[in-house]
C-alpha cells in the first residue's frame, strides 16, 4: 500500500472513532511512514556508446599530461549498481538519453542495438531519447529498436529498459519517416510515462527532449513539443495515478545562465516534479541544483560517473535530499565479468562486420603518442590554434592525396570544426578504436558509419570569410571554431566583430614533414581564384549554410571546380581506391600509421604536433591604429553608420543649443 492510501486509511479510522469532520488531509503529513522511507536513484546520461572502459588523462592540467588511466565502462557500472541495489532494494536506475553514438559500438547500432541492450543488462529501469539516437535517421531508430526486441525474445533473462518520450505529437509529426519511428516505438512498447512500483513505492517517470537537443537532431525530422507544456500535461496524469514521486528524464540540459537553462526553467515552471535527471549538455553537477522541492541532477558524460541521489520524505508530502554523490568509475571499481563477456562478443562482431572492410581490428595499434593533446572537454573553449585540430586537418590532406593517387587534385585548405571532434588522444598507444572515437559522428549515403570527406571550391575572398568566422563567431559558438591545414590567419580579438582578421595566407602542403611551415613563406591569397577545400560532410554542409544563417552578411557559397554553386554535397564525396567513401576517421587512422616508425616498427606522432606552428596567430592589441586599420566592407558600413549617427547627434545638439540661446535672448529682452 502506498503512503497516500495509508494516510487515507488513517483518516477514515479517526473519523469513525471520533466522529470528527475532516475537510482534507495532505499526503505526507502526520501518519505512518512509507514502507520504505529512503529512495535511491542511480542515473547516467550522454554515455555515447562508451560501453568499454577508456583512457583518460591523469592528474595535471588539460595540456600537462600525466600517466594515462582507465575509467568508465559498463562492467564497472554494473558492479556499482549491484552494490547500491544490495544496500537499498528501493533503488531505481535511469538514463537521460544520448546512450549511443561515440565509439565503434555505434557501428552495430542498427543490427545489434548493443547500447540499449546493455542498458537492459545493467538493470536500467527507463531511458529516453537523446538527439544522437537519431543520427542514423528514422530507419536507424526503427532498426535499433527492433534489434533490441529481437535480443530480448532470444534471451529470456534480458529485460529491456522502458522507453519513454512524452513530447512528440504524432498527429503533427505524420511524415513517412516519423510514422516509421512511431511504429517501432509502439512495437517496443514505448509510452509517454510509466509507473514503477518497488518496495511499496510508486514512482512516475517520463521523458522529454529539449529545444537545443532538437536543433542538434536535424536528422530526426521530428518537431518536439515544448518541454514545459508537455510536462504539465504528463504531471497531471501522474498525479491521477497516485504516485509517490515524479521523475523527469530530460535530454535538455542546464546552462550557466538560469534564464536560458532549459531544465532550470522546467523546474521553476513545473514545481510538482520531484527529480529531473538532466542530460544533453554533458554537465557534471557535484552538487544538485534545487528549486523548491525539485532536484536537478547531472553526472557528466561517457559513464565516467554513476550519479546517485538519495531522497527521504520531507514532511510536506514531498522529498528532500539525504545524500548526493557522483561515484567515479575509475580503476578502483571492479569490472563485472558477465558484462565484460557480452562486450567481448560485441567486439568480435564489430571486427567482423564493420572494421574488416577497412582492414582493421578494434585493438590494433596505429601509433604511439608522447604528446599531451588538449582534452576533449577543453577543446574549443579558447580561441587559438590547437595541435589536435591541426593533426586531424592534416590527416584529411594526406588521405585525399593517397586516395586519389595519380588523379590527385591538390588540396589548398582542409578544415575541421571543434564541434565534430568527439575525443582526444592520451599518451601511450593509439588504437583503431581511439582514432574512431575522435571522429565518430554520422553516417554516409552508403549507410556505413562515419561521415565521408567531401571536396569543394571557395574563392580566395571566401577563404578570408572562413577565417573571419573562426575569429568572430567561434568565441560565441565554441563548436564553430575551425582548425586549418594549408592556411594561416592573424586576428585581433579587440577589433570590431566580423572585422578581426588582419592577415591571411596559404601555407602550402608540407604534410608528413617534420618541420613546420615558415610564416615568412606564406603565399598571398587571390580574391577571385578558386581554391580546393576538403572537410567532413557535416562541416561542409554547415559552411554551405553560413550565408543563409548570417542573412547574407557573410558571403560563402561552396562551388564545384567550374565555379558553379553546389547544393548537394553528397555529389562531391571523395572515394578511396576501393570505391568506398573516404571516412573522416579512416583518414585519421591512415595518417597516424604513416609517421616514421620506431625500433619496434610502430609509428610515432612527430614533435611538430607538440606546439602550435602559426596556423592561427593572435594579435592582442588595443592600439587605435591596429583597431581601425584595413576595415572590410562590413566594418566600413558599421563605421559609416556610426559617423552618420555622430553627425546627426552633433547637428541635433547644435540646433538645440541654438534654439535655447534664442529663447534665452528673447526672455532677457
């Protein structure tokens, strides 16, 4: 019997014995306690296919680099979850989305549903969508859900998590692709919410996908409803279900500014929610965010922590935090052997069904590394040249040169955006799995995992625009920061926005050379000349959208070799010698293998990637001459408007002074 029913029974007894008139009783006030007075909620989010343990940097700053350690992995999560369940039977386990896309396990997302299946083997009670679950589009989501169902049918010991999504209006989202997703969810048994009963407690759980996550999932084709409106509707239903607690699995996230922090807004607007497990922004909350009686919890990304929230009745019908901790999944946590056994089977499947087409295996060593590269959480945070970005961009040039052979058309510029880089390299051995993790996003038209490289053309004038996007836009949108190969630019962050670049030049191709290029040898960029630019498919599409997004302020129109504007970037995919799409990660893997070998015959990342070599130069000057010299078209327009306004105010002021003096003379007469 739940707590509210207990209170009602007590009230009826009092009425019968004392013949008193009682108007109402609030659940949670004086009366018998719940059968279980402490609830434990374990939670994860943004795991991104990190089913295995992975290498992390030891102590030190983001570029200092200490000993490499291992963290995360489902085998460790299972051990800790089982410990907590043994301590408190009233333990519930939830995941707030983005459980997929980020490692080689995503290559069997559709056929094996490894991520969702393994969440079931961990004993996760419920999950919701993240934006990356839609990376393989409607067909991928449908195939994944049906594969998970097949796994459960074949293994009676497997219980899949409940799949919850409350803010999709299927009548509004009625396209062919969306009907495919809807049908798969129905087959799976998905619902808006569920009620989980355990140890005398009834917990109502539902899931939502937020506004920013929707923007990050253009492949979904779904228009998600507002999370506040959807939550109000579902919370009303759950209150009718007579639940003891309401938990929201929200793939929306928190932000440093509360007014635009989606889950903080949700907590304020729908105070009946007891717990919000907040995913999407990869936030690590060492202390929960509390709004009234609503607790917001986040454990960070990649399964490096297992979030733990203990709640006890507060005395007003709600709950209060008794304990909150992030359990680090480091090497002190033993790995569950049964889970590790399942993962070994998946790794064999990945080698056989995916990597064999590239001639690789997951654990194959590509290179050794002695360089402390920027860690992924810090990449893009500061506007500057970054050697990890340089390494990736250089790999594109190397791979295209190798793929095209005698037909190679020189690549003038290769670019990689910080937002598509998903991991960094640690010191020590770099495996095929490590290389894949760095460039793990997407799928090509061939329906094979990994975005392919594309080759397009930009004019010299547009190359300067690329540099200006980096210098002016990336401080606002860090995922837009660009790392180049073949071009250098100098910028002053104190200058007017969209007019910060003061010098540009082409560095030429010195890929594979030990020595960096020399700044004095830069080649001047010709405005009307066409330059070949190589990037990943996703990044190229984003470059193509710059002009529309900037309302024409930034002119950037990718073209073919004839100078004709292109719209379908898939027509310009680069293929390798076997006729396969040249994948971003495969380009990086091949480049890592190409370096000079040590005495053991293993490639070593060269010293040129230890420090920057002048691809982006910061000229931090507040000198008025430096701030105003060589204005571009945008700056001339802004300065002209400013001068006109100054002139207007001066004339208006002089006129007002003149009128004032006239009135004063008249008054004196």
